[in-house]
């Protein structure tokens, strides 16, 4: 299946950002899920510790307020005289409505012998009543004393029934000018005054706070039915489970938590001592409720992460689109420029530094493109002029090539020139004069316009001189003398010039540095004229060229060619060569000038295999069929 990729940069950028957000969110999710159990316990422990600390501070504040009552009374009513001792309990009840009753045990001499007890209490209607009782000071047993302070005061608990207890605070009272201890003040109030705020404290959905003494006996529990268990040991008892070590930790002055089971359900139990009383604060909650509450919190976290992810996703899309909008403008402007609107105006105000740099670079490119287009238009116009001139030069050069002439019946001739460029330096020419066939084939050194001009000069000279000379050597000498008059061009031409007698096939020829022609016999044999060539024309001014003779047998052909034929090179740098040339001649059917020349050019095209033609290709083939028949014989 073929993969599809986002080609838009903005889409790829959004995809990268979303992928990063997904990876980050997944890591957060995995981390939270992995540490969820530890989080549940830590969360329960943190909340329990917070609640216990607040409960303990509330105890401390209320206990401190009660312990300050004696000093506060002294501040309100001044120094208490012994005569005013009787009125003190009722004054205290009036000042502190939460007190249920108050006793003052006092003596003017020896408290343990003479004295009385003034007792003030609240009636059913709430009215304060007082009584004078016989002196009956009873100090609580030390086991019932739950706290002592630095003012010689102490605390105790009186249990009225299983669900109602009275807390008592005792403190010595000083009276008279000498501020001697004259009595003992007893303040009594319901336990619920200390613990009523605990009723409203909840941890998770089912958790609650309770208080025990140093032995584990319940002092406060929000459920009155629990007091039937009397203490924590009975409450936590479960078949097959020993909680003795847990209870020991609970009743010691340590802070911690334990897991307990009751009726097959797992509970979280937290404990810590109260600093003001010899009490212990306990917090208990079912694990299912803790897990449910923590799960809600986790789902809330996941919901927040999800919403945050969506917000970031849409924000990323908007930010990317707004940030890349100028790039869209640039893209549209590029399209307009490619359609020819080169001088289109570009927006210049950008807040982004990179976009400013891009604008400057684009503006520079726009100016350069405009300049290049102007230069290109100028160059194109000049090139068009050059092309027109080249085409004209090509047409002019073709005029120098021989036209079809009327040949005698015993002569068949065909030539072909294929240039490598628009104009070239190869040449061939032939004409009949005085029953003789004059022919030439040459190759000017170099290529292009210089070679074509040189070629035109040589052909004009050949036509002029050959029409007045019957010697090929004389023709070459005159052309050489003329072409050597100006030696600054460093050009020359190789030529093969021949004059054939049409009646008998006798050829007079001169080879001025040209490749040796092939003789193709009627029986298929192929050979070359073995006479050594002279130097090319245009090199040595005083050089005298040699003249040779050869008679073509009946049905034979003389094949002239330039070195572009044998030097044709393919993609593997292999030359066409003489051997392939001979094979092409042998493969031509029937063997006449036209088929041989055509076959050679086809073989060269197959050899170079579409590579660029490196040199001009010129071939001239002349077939001598024998002595022409006389008109009477016809």
C-alpha cells in the first residue's frame, strides 16, 4: 500500500505538535495510573493528617480558654475577698453559659478541716441556682486525671452514662490581700462542648473522627451505638485477625496509619495523640470510599488534560495558520510572478523577524528576476537575430553544393553532406566539361562559420580554376597558392580532386591530405587507392602537388568520404572505423551509389546510438558502368 505523506508544512507542523501533546499526555496518564495506588494512600494520609491537626488545634484552643477562666474572673471582679467567695460560682456560671455547674471548695483557716462548698448550677429552665453544702472536697483519683498544667490545675472526666460525660477542671483560688490559696475551683461542663464540632467533620463519604483515652476507651464517637463496644479493641475485633500490635501503636504517643478489616471490608485507620489531653485522635474510613474519591480526582485530572489537549490543539492550529499566513501570501505572489507579474507589490510590515528576512530575500529575488527577464528578453532578441542569420547562412551554404545535373547513361553518381552544426566545413562538387567528369570532396579544418566561409572560398576557386585546367595537380597548386596568401587564419583543407574520362573510366587525381577513397568492384571486392596523399591545401605555399592515374573497371565505383565517417564515436568512445564502413558497403543491396551512401549513414546512426554528432558526414560515390553506347547502336 502506498504511503501518504502531508506535503503542507502547516499540516506537518500541527501534526508534530499534536504528536508531542499526545506523547506528553500519554506519559502523564501512564505516570498517574502507575502511581495511583500510592497516590490514593498518600491522599488519604494527607487529608487525615490535616483533619487530625485541625481537631487537635481546636482542642488546644478550647482547653486554653477554659484554663484561663480563673484568671479572667479575677480580672473581671478584681481581687476576690474571702467574704465574696460565696458569690463566685454564680458569677462564673453567669459569665460562661456553656458551664453546667460550678463548685468552690474553700476554707478560711485550714481547707481540710473548716470550710464549706458553694455549689451553683443551672436549673431545667436555665436559671442559675446556688447551694451551700458542707465542706466535701473530693479530689479525683489519679487514674481519672487526664491533664495537669503549670498553674496547679488538673482535668478529669466524669461519666454520667454510656453517651454522656462531664469534663471537670480544678484550679486553686487565691484570695485576700496576701493572695493565699483559699479554695479550689471546680468547673464542670459537658464533653460535647469540646467535641461537638467533630460531628460535622467528614473524610471522603463515610469517614469520621473519634477520640479515645490512653487505654483505648472511647471518649467521643459520632455514632452513639459504638459506645456499646466500650473501647477500640472490641470495636476492631475480627475473627482470625490479631490487632493487638495495631492497638498498641494507637495508644502510644505516635502518629501513623494501619489497615484494618471489619465485616470483610477494608478500612483505613489513622491515629495521632492530642497534645493537650492524654487522648488519642483516630480517623477511620473505608478504602472503597477513598478509592472512589481518588478516582474522581484522577478522572477530573484526565478531563482537565483532555480539555487542555483540545484547547492546545485548536490553539496550535490557529497559531500555525496565523503564523504561516504570510507564507501563503508569498506563495501566491510567486505564482503571479511565474505568470509574468514580475513587479507585483509585496506587503512590507511583518512582526516576525524571520518573515522580514524572508521578505527582503524575496524582494531581492524579485528584483533579480526582473533584471534577468529583461536581460533574457534582450538576449532572446539577439539570439533570434543570430538564428535568422544562421538560417540564412545555411541556405546560402546549400547553394554552394552541387545541383542535380544530366549525367551520361554510363555514369551514376550520388553524394550526401550531413552537417554536425547549422553550417560546416565539408564540401563536395562535380560538373561535366568536355566529356569529362570533374569532381572534388574536401574537409576544412575547424567547424562553424569560419569553416563554412573557408569552404565557400575553396568551392568558388575550384569551379573557376577547374573549368580552365585539365590537370588535378595544377588545380591544387593554384588553390593552395591562393589560400596561402593569408596565413593568419591557421586553416587548411584536405581535398581529393579527380577528372574522369567518361568514355573509358580513366581518372586523373590528386590527394591533398584526404582519406584514401575506396574502389568497389563489380564482383564485390573492396580496396583503396594506395598512392600516398600529399599535404593539405593551405599549409605550404610553394608546395607542388602530385598527380596520379587510375582506370575504373566496368561496373566499379569510387567512394570518397571525409574523416567524420570513420571517426564517428558512440557512447563508449568507440570509433566507427574502416572495418564497419566496409561491412556497410557489403551490406548494401543493390550496390549502387544511392543505396551504398544511404546504408552507410544508417549504420553510423545505429553506431552513435543517439549521441550528438561530433563532425560533418560527407560521402560521394561514382559508378562507372562502362563505355557508353553510340547512338547508331541504339
